[in-house]
């Protein structure tokens, strides 16, 4: 072998000695990528399962909302006639209250008797065993009698 061959062989050996550590490092990085690729696939599968579960939950939520809407609509439909009945009864009660008020005004004693009435009603309440009216009740009765 000639010197030139020995030099080229030495240079090739040196380059191979330099390339071997790079190849080992490259092999370790490739195996790490393979491991991470499997983890990445598992993560993607987990995300897919989570999105399927979210879609199912959303569908159940929509169904529940629709059912609640129908239930409310049914209750409103039932309540509407009741509201009309209550309106009628309220109007009727107002008419009867006005009529009763008119009858009470007609039957009310003369103004001189009205001033004596609180004292007489207190003595009557005491005599009949009932508790006498409080001052607030007497004032309220005076105000009601005076306001009409």
C-alpha cells in the first residue's frame, strides 16, 4: 500500500470515528420520537374520546332543554285559563266589595253616634269577655269611618 492509500484510509477512519457518536445520538433521538409519537397518539385518542363524551353530553342537554321547554309550555297552557278565572273572580269580588261598602254606608249610624261608638264598643268587648281593642285598632276604625 502506498502512502496515499494509507492517508486516505486514515482520513476515512477518522471521519468514521467522528460519525459514530453522531449516529448514536441520532438513533437515541429517533427512538425518543417514536416513544413520544405513541404518547402523542394516546393523547389524540384521549382528546377524541373527550370530544365524543362532550357531544353526547351536549345532545342530552339539548334534549333536557327541549323537554323543559315543553313542560313550561304545558304549564302555561294550564295556567292561562286559571288566570282568566282569577281575573273574573277578582272583578266579581271588587263589585261585591263596592256593594257591601254601599250597604255599610247606608247602615252606618249618625255622626253623633259614631263618636260614642268606640267607647261603647270597648265597654261591650270588655263586658262580653272579649279583649278590648288596642289603640291602633280604634284609630284604624275611626279612620275607616271618617274616610267614607
